[in-house]
C-alpha cells in the first residue's frame, strides 16, 4: 500500500472513531474496514464481494435490531465514507430493514480470513486474535466479535466455525432459529432443534467419525485449548467436556461441525429438512423468531438476505 494511501486511511479511521465512541458502532466499522482491507490485499473477486456484501448487511441488520438501534449513518459516521460504502454496496442498505441476515458478521469475517489465508491454523488464529487490539469492549464483551472459534479437522482438511457473538438472549435466539432453518447442515440443525428453544425433549446426538477432531480456542486467549461444554458433548458427542452448559447452537463447535458435514458428507440437505416431518419444528423456529423480534420490526424468518 502506498504511503499516501496509508495516511488517507488512517485519517479516515480516526475521523470515524471520533464519531463512534460506542463499542458496537466502533467494532462494526472496524470489522468491515478490516475485511475490505484483507480483500484488497488478496485480490477482489465476485465471491469476495458477495461475502463483504452479506457481512455488511449482517452488520446493518444487527445494528437495526439492537436495543439502542444503531443506524447505518451512525456506524459510518463519516459522511464521505457513508456515501462511498452505500454506493459500493447498495444491497445491504436497501435490505437491512426488511431481510434477515443468515449469519453473524464475524462468521463472514472468519470465512474471508480462511479463504484469503488458507488452511494455516496459526495464521487464521493470530489474525482473529489480533483484531481484538483495535476493538472496544462493552462490559466484559466485545460487541460483534465471537468469543470462541473452533476448528473441525478431518484428515488434511480444516473447517472453521465461530460462536454466535450475540449481545442479548433475544438476538441469540433469533440467529439460532434462522441458522437452524437456513444455514446449518441438517444433522446439526436437527441436533440443536431437539433442545431449542425449549430444553424439554430428548436430545438428538450426532456422532462424528473417530478420525474427526474438534479444537476450540477463546479468541482473547488463542493459545489455550478450550474444552467443549456439556451441551456440545450432549449434541455432538465431543469428549473431555466441562460441566458448563452453553445455550444450544451458541458454541463455535456448531458452525465448524456444520461446515464439516456440508463439505464432506452429502452436501447441504436443506431440502430434506423441509420435505420430511420437520414442519412442526419449522413452526417452532418461526414462533421463537417472532417472539424474540422487537415489535414494529418488519422481518420474517423466511425472508433472508441475499434475496433469491
Ligand atoms: Zn458448547
């Protein structure tokens, strides 16, 4: 990058930071800015542009449903940057108030990092932990930044996943319901839905092949292995678990294992989920979604971005 570009960029960031003393808006801006920088260095492609587009939509969507409601003008506080971003990515700006995000911004960010930096676990882990240096905390959490990532390893292949990084129970339940219906592999969705949102039924457990190993790390302490929670043992039969039970679907293991199944098994069987006897479960997800979505918001669990 030319020196003059660096200077321009720094001054832009500084201007934006001056406007956004708020942790959510600051991290939202920073995460997206970092993602565009990574793509610029790697070389832009249609695939990269699509991931950035969906990531930005997810940021604007989560800002909109946040209890403090952070609108795009607040996240992109610099007027010039706001106009440039809305020109470069018109879709997220016209759909964030009507269409659901499928995944969290951090999940898209992790995907970008693994595409651009490849399979090298240390590079991926270090890139993720380094971004914390420039992010802000709200209480004991970094808004929009996942606390844990997981690597699901099968032979020479590694599949990455991040925890849901939601600030409130409402937001987490909304994203879990949408993920069950639209995103996660059937096996994973089915396991999660057996105990979500009501933990009253008999859990449907997945047994991974013996050759597949999962390792999780806290982003803030990336060198230390984090054992699976009791819930992950219950749903994914992961050994060496703690006594702590996280909410179903929240853990990084969920996305990593889903990505493993999508890549190595029979593709993504979303159609099967809808064809067979899961109508009742779909209705439960829809009810959970409606219950948690704020009044007056114009979203539907089946109206998602990107639009079909
Ligand atoms: Zn867990």
